[in-house]
C-alpha cells in the first residue's frame, strides 16, 4: 500500500498528464456519463470562494481536464487508481466555499467532487456518535442531530452550504470554537481513500482510543493533500437546553477586548460565542436589518450563552456585568429567537458589506494568543494608517481568531500595498506566538507564508509525511507547500 520512502521534498505534478489512454481508463472504470468533460462545467470548478473579489493572483483559478461527481467509496477509489497509474493530479472538493484556494485544480487533471456522497449513515444517541458521507452539508447535519436533542458544535459561517468533508479537510472552526472546540475535537474516525486508491479506516467509533498512532488527527486539516475522505464518524454532545443572545456597544475596541477578558477570567463564563466587531465593520452595516447602531459605537460584542435552562440566566447576567464594568454604554438582550436571529443577521452581513467600502477586500484569519489581542489590533490599525488603506477587524475574539480585512480599490498600486500589508501583519502575528491561519487553511493563499511560522525542520517533516503517503504528488498538488 505505502510505496513512498521518506525523501527530501514534495514534488507535485506540475502539469496534468491526462491523455486519451487515461481518459479511456476513466470511462472504463466509471462509465462515460460519469466523466464530465464539457468546458462550461469545468469552468464552474475553476475557483472557490477565495475569488469573491479578493486579491487573486491568476494562479488561484485553473481549469481541470475532467470533473467527476463520485457517488461511492468504490468510485473514488477507482478514479484515484487511474490517477495513480497515469500520474494525474486529483483535486477533491466539496461545496467550494473554501477561503484559501484549497479545491482549485491548479495543475489541471481531475476534480473529484464528493457532494453527491451526502447520506447520513447513522446517528447513534447512546454511543454519542454519528457517521456521515463527506458531502453532507453542515447545517443539514446539525438539524438532523438536533431531532435527537444532540449537538455537533463545529459550525462555520458557511454551515448552510459547506460540506462536512470540506470542514474536516480544513479543520473548520467557526463561532462556537471557544467553548466547544473545532472540527478536530469531534472527529473520531475517517474512511480515507489514499493516493494509491487503497482504502483505510482511522480511529474507532468509541469516544476514546489510544491504540496506536492517532491517524485521524493526521488527516483532519490535511486540506485534501493526503487522501479523500469517504466516511466521517464524529462525536456528538447533548444539545444545550437554552441559548440567550446579548449585544453590547463600546466606544473603544480595546474596551470590548477588556470586556471579553472580564467575561472569561473575571466572571468565569465561557460563552458559546464571543464575537468582536470594529467600527469600520459597523459603518459598513449601519441601517441593515432594522438594528439601529448608535453613532458613538466604535465596537460591539455579540455573545451567545448556552446551557441548562436554570443556569443560562445567571451566566447572561454575569456577561452583562462584565460588559458594563468595561465600558459598554448600551446592551441589547434578545427577548425572542427572532430578535436573536436579527442580531446575528447583522453580524453575518459584515463580510459582504465590507465590499462597499473600497470595492475589494482581502480577508485574513489570523489567530494570536488571547493575551496579545489588543497588541495585534493596535498593530493592524497602524499598518492600515501607514499604507492609507482601511483595515476592518471582526471575529472570534474569545479564542484570539481575528478576521482582518484589508479594503482596497482596483488600482495596481493598491494590490501591491495589500501584499506588503499581509506580509507585515503575518510577521507580527508570528512574532507574538500566533498563527497565519486560524481556520481557513493554507491552500494556495498562505503557502508562501507557511515558512514564516513553521521552522524548516518541522516543515521538512510535514513534506516527508506527504511524500510517504503520496510519492507521485498527485493529491491536491500545489497546496500548502511551495
Ligand atoms: C461566507 C463564508 C463563511 C465562512 N466561514 C467560515 C468559518 O466561520 N470558519 C471556517 O473555518 N471556515 C469558514 N469558511 C470557509 C469554508 O467554508 C470552510 O473552509 C469549509 O470547511 C469548506 O467546505 P467546502 O465543502 O466548501 O470545501 P471545499 O472548499 O470544496 O474544499 C476545501 C478543502 O477540502 C478538501 N476537500 C473537500 N472535500 C474533501 C474530501 N471528501 N476529502 C478530502 N478532502 C476534501 C479540498 O480539496 C480543499 O482543500 C467560510 C466561507 C465562506 C464563503
């Protein structure tokens, strides 16, 4: 099964070797109707959500030779066996909502779409686990497990459309990460088709296992570069009885950061979500969704607390206290689910609304140790001032994950500036012990910056693992490492 040896580096296939023989082999393996070759479909697979108007070097769009929408593990395995034989790049994809170019077929070859593998195979309340195929959409899964009063906490902003396969490949986080952790904290085992087409199962269906190496963790967050997930088994927890939503306005972003600290350390409450929004974001969404934002608001925190019916009220009061003591001048507590939804709709509108400011934006997802949040915010605003471009920040402040948006226009000079701003920011982030990506992954977008964070020896170890599993470099080449 494993033919690779530990060698010096990853040699991705730089171009597709798709030829008539390879195409014929795919037709034979799957049937001609399963192999999509028309250009209209292939163009649709040439990008992911990274291209939503952000700074896109041309290499973040590319067209595959064929697209295959797999329906089973056997089909995935058959495709990869052909790819292995003819050394053709394979690009797994889900809903293509990725924000680092992860599913872009950079060197042509085969796009392997797993969205049709969308069955929920088992929900087992007593064992607190469920098994799904990779194409199941996150929100649909949440809704299904909720019928059993169970909860699967990883809930990215893209939950309405992103797939669990994509979530596992990116180790997606989302709003509830502070209290409940991220995707890797819930994956118990995976069925994976390896780059030679063989199929393995990692992990167990038990809530604990320490038998052997933790292969599951190796694959979670591997961004489609080590194999294709065909089954995913995850842990579930009881659904919290109640959720309350609170929004607190501040005159200064640093007051909001202090309040976030006071909630966790002073009041000893870990909220389900603890979202920070700064003044540039606020200005871009004023008047949206019927929520009147006071003129003097320069930041807000949007907080959900959840838990037992009997305890949520106490936690909510503690959160309110921490906000007031740290400068909140107005606090809204949602009285109904509808009011809560309206507050969340405002938060969710920020990302698209920021396009209004200058026409384009580059969305970064840095994460710093919590103690460095204020320092990094100061540095980000000063970078913005130095380059005369607006810098908008929002995100999961509870765990130090800040979405930094550089807002810029269509001039070439702006693009150059943004490139410099990103490098400057990432250097600072790494210097305070942070990471260049808290949840969107490296993909293409961050590949050149990975060596800023990961020391050469560790990077070499990662490349050796990749080479061991994928000696021909056919699995999602051009991602993570350059
Ligand atoms: C509006 C919006 C909000 C977002 N909010 C968040 C957020 O809060 N938190 C967050 O973490 N991300 C967020 N994202 C980013 C993105 O949605 C996530 O990375 C998501 O997990 C991608 O899932 P997908 O199904 O779209 O995967 P794709 O984009 O199709 O693929 C992503 C990666 O997964 C690999 N992959 C896909 N399926 C498989 C498989 N079956 N086997 C192996 N590899 C596979 C691909 O090769 C690629 O490298 C957001 C994106 C948008 C557009």
